[in-house]
């Protein structure tokens, strides 16, 4: 396996490349660069790098105490199948500032097997609820 590096340094995130690959995903269609810039600034973000070039991204929306929601987990197509998505998720779970987070959640329509290997299970307990609304015109 190549020597990928995981970093939480926000200065290393390539906003342009990350926004472009996320906008090409099924969940990122219609999102804007301004929206991503704001979302990244208000989240804990991590990138995976190979020879200094960012090849994967993930972020967590978290209070850093009790709750963490993982989202925008994406790997460049040429680097998929290397376990980078799992490594990014594990890096959040193991992050020293997030050790007290008791509840991690995420949403996926196609990668359940990836996250099940890390202990995630499908929610069927009837507790989780969801509100989906049209996006604001400002983003």
C-alpha cells in the first residue's frame, strides 16, 4: 500500500479540488463553493495525502464532547480500494480531542460495508428522525 498521510491541518485542505470532487458525488450535486467553504470552516476536516497531494477528504460536525456526525467522506477515483475511507473515519474516532464522543453517525446510500467494518450499524431503533428541506438560496 502507498504511504498515505492523514492530516487534520485545515491549511492543507485543497478547497478547489475537494469542492470539485464533492460536487461530482451523488450527495454533492448542486452545492456551491461558498457553501463548501463555510461548511469546512465550521467542521473538523481531514485529508489524506500522497506525496503531498490531497487524494481523499472527510469532515465531522461535532461538539467534540458527546456527538459526531461524519460526512463528505470521499476518495479520488484513482485511489479507491486502498482503505482510505476507513482510515479517515478511524482517524476521527481515534482523534485525541474526540475521545469522549459517545455517538458517531453518518449517512450513506452505497458504502454500508465500508463502515460496518468499523462497527457502524444501520439504525432501525426508531429513535432517529430527519427533516429535509430545500436549500437556502444563499448557498
